[in-house]
């Protein structure tokens, strides 16, 4: 499976680079790198549960979001190398700590290595959550069939001009919708255990950006045309806070207003989607986790 990395086309960028020789668009070579592996208690309730989500933050990213709160690892290269065996050991460590699942955060660039690590579990694997910016190739997602149980994708934009400006991904909406369809084909509609923990299904996240309420409204309308309320859950986020290169865009240099967020929330409710909603207090830099550039555990 590592042969894929010799001419890498795992993500929609399809840069075709030999990652054993140099880094791809994602900023990563052939060796797995992560920047944090810890329980996380601030995800959606059916993801975090009592024990927390077993989050593993991978270095690099296939997007270039100017406002990324994890920019230290997505764009600035922070992180440390692990072998595939060490990655498995990190997964196992989180489960032994009582985490409800293994949550893979922005991991597209390491899909072949992740599959190998997951195959090291003897017997039943833990629930695996694939937390992604949404910009995924259906072909790569098909590699994950049978390994991922819950998909937690963002869908950030409808307008291609906005996605090009803020994330260098003009085709973001088209690509992400196709990815969502593949995710639904794989895992189906939401399934919860007796403790309310999600074991199968999709939660689609949308972060309401300041000054772009109308794009959010159009996005929710389009989602309602493609997916039924039984297919997916919506997690509407108000946690936007300007960081990194957001200050280069005047319209992104403030937090999302209550009016902007609540107007999109009303659209989600009108479309009949169930899901999860954030308090305004979540828009705070204090909720950004600490990342590491050397193995710390």
C-alpha cells in the first residue's frame, strides 16, 4: 500500500509527488507525523461521551485555510514522527485511557499507514472517527471502508470564489458533496449505543464565518436538497475566532455575530436537520489544544 506514496494522489490536489523523496502539497513526506494524541472532551456529545474522544492530530493538511485554528500543525509543520507500530500503540494507549473511540483528525495524507496501524488490533477494533475538512477523494475514502465507523466532515463553503480565497480550493463544494455521498454509502444513517455514543453514521460540521451568513444559508439549502434529515446530523459551530492569516482579510478579522449564527441555526431547523449547536463562549483561543514537536508520552 505504501506504493501509493510514490506518486501520491490521495487527496483532490493529486500532486503526484513521490513522498519518499519530497513533501507533497499537504506538507508531509512518507513518515507518519502527529502533534498530539490525547482524550478530548469538547467534541459533539455522542463523540466525546464520558471518556472523551481519543483524538490524534496529524501533521499537515490538504487545505490552506487562512483562519485554521490548528495552523501550527496544518501549515507550520509542527509535529513528530511515529512508525506505524508506534501509531498503533498511540491508538491502544487512548483506548486504555478510557476513550470512547479513536478520532483521526486531518489524516488524509496518512491513510495507507493508518490502515496498517488499525489492522494491528487483535479482535474487534475500537470505533474509528474520521474527522476531516471535507476535501476528500471518493477513491481514498473507499480505501477506508470497513475501517472507519463514523465520519465527522466539515462542509465549509458553497461559493467557489470564497473557498478559493480562504482555502485555496476552488472546487471545494463539488468535491465535498461527492465525499459526503460516499461516506453515507459506507456507514449509513446514525446508530448510537445504549450510552448515546455514536457507533455509525455522519455528523456534518459547518462553521459560520463572519460576513458570510448568506453563503451558509445557501449551503444549508443545498444540503437539504441532497440529503434527508434521516441521513446526516448537522453540527453548527459558532467557535470562529480570528487567528493565523485571518487578519489579512478584514471581513474575517472579528468573531461571528449572534445574529449571523442564529440566522443559520434557524435555517438548519427549518430544513428539518437534527444535530448539535454551540454556545458563543466556544469562540475562544483557550479551546485550541496544545501541540507538540517531539514525542511527549
